[in-house]
């Protein structure tokens, strides 16, 4: 929580409330905003979180009443979110846009690798004990994302005669990439799940910011020269980008859980 948000939070008020709708319980995070004039609800698709924004002088009772009146809306919106796809045997995930099924190879040496089975299906094979599978898949995807992002970004930077100070890989929920004024670039590891031209576009986008630290017409003209696939990649992200956040996510339990039936 930011310092500004803390200034508007009452010392004893909760950070979240629970809303019950048709025997499901939804956790709703509360936040105050100094410019808010009314109570509003939104769903953060990337984090699968319900957020209720309150006016500076709003009350918890009014916030709870507002959320409960909109229980049906919360349930409907949460129900439309893509189902989580945890890293587990049998899960199918895209790697550079191509679907791979996770297969556990417990008795085989190694870590994570790809194979093609006899029927032509792509496999993501994971060695070791079952309890290490999720971490190994995550580590593998982050390594692959870093390798792809570094190769693409450095190639674009070389075309412009620029130097990149550092490239880091994170799990950002609000943006796919960023560029600092010091020349450091950052990318979401989830881009390795998208087709290659999408990651290439984001790499070109952030490298272009090394020249134009803005989104001016000059920036977009430069990016268009660097990345002819810019428009196709932007459309893909608008349509499919939100779906990438469901991979590796756990079950819905922290956000919505079923209330046991009463006698």
C-alpha cells in the first residue's frame, strides 16, 4: 500500500471484506482514493482480485452495503474470467504461441525440456519430484523469456547504435515492459507464452523509448520502422494478452470459495 493510501485509511478498518452471493464468498479489497466521489467496484483480471474504491470520508458499512448489493455483478464478472491453469501435469500452456502439455518425468535426469510425441503433440517435460514441478516450470519459462527478450532487445538496440544497461524479467500485472531513464529494460516473463512477434514488438517498443521517452508521433514512427509487425502484435495483445495471466495461477480459493450448505 502506498503512503498516500495509508493516510486515508482508518487505523482500525479492515483491508478487505467478504461478500456472499449464492453460497459463494468473494474477498473484496478496500482502497480509499482522495478524488473518489462515490463507491466503485472493478475486477483486476491479471490478479483475479475484486477492488472496491471508497471516497475519503466513506464508511465501511456503506462500502459493505454497496458491495453486497452488487454481489451478482461480482459473481458474473468473476465467472467470466479465464479459468486458472496451474503448472501441473496435464496442463496445456502456450510456449512462444505453440501449445505444450506438461508431462512429469519423475525418474528421468534433467530439469525441463520440450519434446514431440508420436502423434505430433508438443510436450513440456519436467524431471524430478512432483513438489518441485511448479517451480521448475516457472524457472524454465523465466529463463526462456530472458533469453528471447535479451536477443530481441539487443538486436534492435544495435540497429540504432544504442547500449542497453540491463534487462530484467518480472511478473508485471499492469504493463508488459518498461524502460527506465538509465537505460534499463524490464519485461514480463509471460511474453514467452505469446507468439514470437509479440515479444519482438515489446522489445522494439522499449528500445525505442531509449530514443524517445514518450509516446509522441516521433516515437510511433520510429517503432513502425523498427517493427513492421507492430499493429499485428498490438491487436494480439488486446485480444489475448489478458489470458496470459491465468497460467501458473493457483485456484480461486483466496478470492471466491464455496460456503458449505446449512442443515
